[in-house]
């Protein structure tokens, strides 16, 4: 199987303006497809912006809402899969979730994921945590998994994906100062210790005002199962391309004994 090229959209878009952010997704999908990518990954809450405070309730929509239809058209037009983050309103309107949807290159829905570990006061005030830790889809011969930001910082979470056979873990994120070490150091370690590729896709620059202001650090990356960073963005707006090599993945898994040498019987106290 040949390498699969993916595109990481490092951008904060225009917070509060879903129409403009959908235009940005369309432009990025076109550029990514022209660059040979089969998948475009957008950051956490890209549809609406992250630092939107109470506007999250106004801007949230159901999983199959108008934005989903637009992204499906964009994906089909350019023949590229798209993962995007957004605030999801449950069908009964009772709950909000920090969610991500993966759409295939034909516009069909491949997977929906709700963030399971909520970070900070904003998320804990407005969102309900998801309760499904492992969500996967088949894409281009790869088993693709989905997490959102803080989720990847819990080793048990990523190990669950490894045990379920995830090849490429997609992590849209809103990583802020002073936690840039997560992008720089933790993500490549997660890829190595779990023998998978991890695509970590961040927002960038200042967002919000007053007590809800954030400084997103960029540094999006594609980390490989050998623990190396295969592609790395800087701090600004960028469309980053990287290749997921199934042959490297197979060779790394054959050489690395981590998963084979586990002794689950010793870890029961962790539950």
C-alpha cells in the first residue's frame, strides 16, 4: 500500500463566523487535494471558534445540521476526506458536546466523536463529556481513530486505540500557552509508545478577551510510530502536509515490543 498524504490545517479561522470558516475549509480542501492529500484535518471547534463563551449555545448545531451538509459537499467536490471540530447540540436540545465529524471523500459520514475529557472552566461549564473512548473508521486502507485535544494527554485513552488497532489517530486541538510541551514532546511519545501515527492539529494566535482569552501555540505535527516528528508547523497559519507510510508502520510494530510485552494482569489497580 502506498503512503497516504494528509493535510493539517493550522488556523483559528474567524471565531464566531461559521460561514467564513466553512469558506476556509473549502479553500484548504482544494489546496490539500492539489497537494496530493487524501485527508484534511481541521482544529478543535474550527467551525465556530473556541473562545466564544456563551455564544457556544447560539452557534452549536446538530451533527447533521447545515454545516455538515456544506462540509459534505466540499469533501465530494474535491475528493478529499475532511475532519472538522464543532459544538454539537444533541437532537433533543438538552446537551452540548465538543465534537468532531469525519466525512469521506464522497461526502458520506464516516465517524462522529464527542470529546471525553473536558478541559478548564469553559468546557466544563458548557459541554457534556462524551462516553465513547474509541471511535474509528476505515479510510484509504488505514484504521483511523479520533480524539480531541485533552483526550490525548491521558495515556489510557491512547492505549485503548492501540489495542483496537488504530493506525492513524486524528487529534484536532486547541492547545494554548503554556502547554506547548504537549505538542513538542508528549505527542511524539504517544505515537511511539502506542505504535501509530498521531496527527495533532492546533489553533494559532490570540483568541477571546478578558478572562476567556487564550494564546494558541500552533506547533501542529504528524508524529510517527518511530517517535519522530514527520512534519511540524510553526506558530502561524499554515497548511501542513505529511505522509503516513504503512510500510514504516508495519516495520516499526514488528521491531517495537511494547504492546507484545504488556502484562495486563499487573495493571488492574489502574481501573
